[in-house]
């Protein structure tokens, strides 16, 4: 994210916290792509729902943000929490089996990847997104997910090893 974009978000957060309704709407519009980029790989088909839930949480909790400079970390934490919660709720409704993963060489490789991702637990997808998409280290990802660093490391290892195992089966 560019410094200019980050600064714009911080300025909008300050104005929204000061009571500007227009700034609040602009802030939510500004944050939507960022939140979606985090929620969609974790919540998969329910990514739009998770994004919406995260934005509602940002809206209702903005006054609790003590330091607007921490906006993006605060929003990331909310987005991950809502994406995992939404994905867990959806997983209870739609269990998946790893045995149903398409064969290697399927012409729709992107669909294969999405299918394998769908078969990971929300907890494994969350740590995978935080490490490989957001670029956080294991300790930061663990802190954000409120789990021990060793747990984050083992979840990441299991998530990464699921891809080759699923395709080679």
C-alpha cells in the first residue's frame, strides 16, 4: 500500500472519529478493497459476507481505535477475525472431503487451487493468508490470531503441505 493511500486512510479515520459522517463513508469505501483482500481467501465463497461483517465491525468500533496511525493493523485484525468466524460458520453447514480434490492437470488450475483452499480449515487458511498474502511473520500472525507462535507455525506447515498431498492423491 502506498504511503499516500495509507495517509489518506489515517486522515479519514481521524475525521470520522471526530464525527464527520462524510469521512466515515469515505473511510469505509477506502477500506473495502483492503478488507476484501484479506477476507476472501479465508472465507472463500463467503468472502463478501465476511467483508461486510468486518466493515460493520469497523463502523461500530471506530471510536475504540485509540491511535489512527494503527488503522490498518486494527482493520486487519477485525477482518481476519470476521473472516475466520464466517468461514467456521459456513464450514459447519458445508463439510468438505480432501478426497474430492480434482486431479492434477485439470484445465482450470485456479479452480483447483480454490478447491484445495476450500478444504483447509478456516484457521489454516487464516494463517496462510497472513503469512503468504499479508507477509506477516509467524509471531505477528500468531498474535493477531490469539494463538501461540508454535501453533501458527504448525498450522502454516499443515496448510502448505495440504496442497501437494491433495494434488498427488
